[in-house]
């Protein structure tokens, strides 16, 4: 049986779980009320930190799921994302529109990576 490692575990959820060579991150959000650009930058920095804590990095992301409160922000979010993803290392990705936890959140990103 493979071990399960939980990182930053709270009552409701863990920020990351590592199992069988795969890292699963909880949905990450940025500073509430900030611009889409700032929220996306905050999120990607947090993803890098959590992946590092799990023994991985952004070159090992397998899949990203991005939720936007408004698809009109797609280009603004993509400008930050495209500058962040290492060339030749883009993961599989989906982006959709959803009502997020509060109206102050404009972006949420969930990733799965190889450990």
C-alpha cells in the first residue's frame, strides 16, 4: 500500500496531497479583491511553493483546471499564465466560468503534478 502525505492539513482540507508519485493541490485563490493579474500571480506563486513542499515543481504539472468568475477575464489571466509556464512544459488544461467562494475572488486554479 502506498503512503499518503498530506501538506498543510486543516479540518476541512489539505492544501496538497501526495500519493503514488502524484501531487494533488487544493484550489488556490489570490488576494481577495485584487485584479485578475494580481490574483493570478498570487495563485501561481502559491502553487510553486506548495509543489516545492511536495518535492515537485511547475515543470512537472500534468493538469491545470482554471475557474474564472467571468470569462471576460480570460485574456488577462492567460497573459500571466503564459509568462509563467516554462516553454515546452505546458500541462493539459481546462478553463471554465464559475461562481467562486466569494465575489472578491476572480480566479481559482487547481493543479495535479508528478512528484
